[in-house]
């Protein structure tokens, strides 16, 4: 799982997961890292990791796969969890970020970083 802010900070968690039953997922986090991100000379996203630690945390969520729509009305397949992932990420519904959306995000970052 990866989170980044417009100000240049990021946090990531590496994990494994298993399906504990119908519509149930158990996640075991094993590594947490954070630091700063920036756009390099060639426009590539670069990360400077300042903290890297091994963890052992397990959590279980119930989920369902639902139909939804994006900001322009395009159909999306969504993952809806029974509760937020953690207190800092209040949403419980997620969609995949595809190639064209990633290019748009990268363009916005380049404009913003200036």
C-alpha cells in the first residue's frame, strides 16, 4: 500500500494477504517505509527512503466488489471494505489507478513542482 502527499512525503507498507473465507481478506504487514518523493531530472518519480522497519501486524476486513463510476461517469469496478484501512485513510472504497490516470497525475505533479 502506498500513500503520498502533494508536499513530497510518502509512506508505504509491504504486505501479504490471504482470503480467510468468502468476501474476507486478511492482510499481514511485514515492512513499513517512509520518506520523501520528488521528480527527477528526466521527470521520473524518485523516492528517498528515510525510515525502513520490519513489522508484524495482521488485520482482517470483509469486502465486496461493486460497480461504480469515475469522475467523468466512466464505469469502474470498485473494492469496498467494511471499514477504513486505518485512521489516517478514512475512505473504504478503492478503484485501480490505470496508466492514463497515472500519466495525468504525473503531469499535475510536474506542473505543481514547477
